[in-house]
């Protein structure tokens, strides 16, 4: 199966910061406004099947050719109005359309965005008349881009101006051949990572090696990923908001104080979202890297199985957004390396062997041990999804593990 995978990095530069570097930010804002107006006009003309206004087309000459390409050139990769007929009609009249532009790596220069990785800089042409805008890249970003470039992907960028922040979204895409996986797994050797997305704990990953032909099954590793507890930060946010409201109620909230309180809140929210982003990035990276490494070591086909969270069960959970984003990002990262990715529902409280509802027998801070009242199967709740997968989606016959099941699973053979 061939899939198209795109990985994206978002670089954010506040306009205030860009102005400090000596660039005329008014010109940047004007360019975006002009582009948005012209692109919206062309969008509606195309959608409604009418000829664009010649005055508007003439006005488009003021835009740099980098930006004209994605609204006029239908054969371009970056053309914005592909499959426009299939998209439902937008409610807004003026649309948030952003220019899609080409990206090259220095010493090539002939494009809108130039990545100069040796100098850790990104150069954007066409926004400022005549000159380029040169912005610094973080060390981490440079390393990430270098790693991605090894795979020789296609490069594209979207320039976005949102809330006085210039955003550069770098898209790297490639077409990947992913082995087809037949379920239930008929034969062969696999290293399977069963990822259980859990609203209470965060993420639990179980790595197993199975050799269906020889009837071998082993749990190699088992790891829980927990996000840092954010309750302190959240209560700080509500504390500041309470203070601000109290001041407002007695009429003592002047403009300067209001700005100060809002700044404190937004700083804290930024911190929270940075922690979440970090958690998602680290967790997904580790799952993907470890799975590939183990597969190599065992000479087996890697496979990632995600117990997709039920949006209902995650509802209201503070972790919800983070976990849903995590599945999305994990999928992209996994497919990028050509590792098959499967999403399915795996029960964690139903006995994988006889489908009886299991009961908690022991509960500690770190684990919950469940036991099946009918057949006596006993395991950590977080290991149950892995057994469920083996029982329901492979032809391997696994006998249920006895007490000492942590790392070895006893096997029945036919
Ligand atoms: Zn049972």
C-alpha cells in the first residue's frame, strides 16, 4: 500500500520581533491582506463558475510571482483550489487563504523560502519588496529538518499571518510503501507495539515479539508514559483570573492592571501547551524509535497497534486534546518510516480468553491487577489490551499466563 505522508514544522515569529530586526512589518501585513482578498475572489469565481474580474487579475500583478503561482497555476503542486467542488461551501465570505510557496535548501536560491541550515537561518522572499526576511532557526529545528531531509522529501511551505504572528509551516512529504497487513495475522514474525491511550494514565505501550509459525510470544517491554501533572499550573491560572475579576467588581481594574493580568494568564497557558507538545513529541518519538529498533534486533516485521480512544470516554478529561493529537501525530510518524499502523478497539476490562467482565483484585498507586472470575486469567489492566490484540487479531494460540506472567507468556500449541 502506498501512502502519502506529510510532516510539518511550524515556526512562529511575532511581528514585533520581526520589526526589531529592522524589517517593515506594515509591508508584510499589506502583502497578506492583498493576497487574501485576491485569493478569496478567485476562490468564489471558481466555486460559482464565473470569470474573475479583470481588475482583480490586474491587481494580482502587485503580488510576487511566488504568491501568484498557487492561485493561478492549476498544474502547480501548490495550487490552492484543487478539488474545490468537493469542499462544502464556506460560511464566511472573506476566506483565510494563505499562500503556499516553494522551499529550497541553500545554496539553491530560486524560491520563496530558502533554508540555510549551515547558518541556522530561514530566508523568506516576496513579503518585503525587493529584499528577503532573514530569521533564525532554533538548533532543535535545524536538527529536525536535517533528519527529515535524509529521506529526500518534497518541500513546501505555507505562510500564515495570525494574531500578529508570522507563521511559516514547513511541509515535508513523501510517498511511502507500507507493507499490507492482513488481520488476523496469519503467519510470520512480528514486533508489535500495542499502544493503549488511556484517559486516566496517559499512554501505555507494550512491546511484544511473536513468531506465529513457531508459536512464540514474549512481552519485551512495557512502559507507561505520564504527562507532567498540570494541576498546579491550572490552579494558578484560575487564581489569577479570580483576582482580576475581584478587582473588576470593585472597579479597581485599570487598563494597565488588566494588561498585566492577561499577560500572566497567557504566559501560563503557553507554558501548559509547551508541556503538552513536548509530551506528545517525546512519547511518539520513543514509541516509533523503539519499535523499529526492536524489530531490527528480532529480525521481525514492526507493527504498531493503537487502541483508539473512544472520544466519548475521553470527554471532559483534561488530557483529551493532548491524547487525540498524540494518535494523529503517532500515525504520521509511524507511516513516515513505512511501519504499518493499525487502529482498533481493544477491551481492557474484558477477559481476552473468555470475554467475561474482569474484576479488580489488587490496586496500587502504580498498577491495577484484574482477574477473570471464570477462567482465572490475571494481569495488569494495562497489559490486557495486548492480550486482546493477540487473541482477536492473530492466529497465534496463546495460553493464558500464570501468576508470574510479567515477562514470559506460556504457549499452547495446536
Ligand atoms: Zn476469562
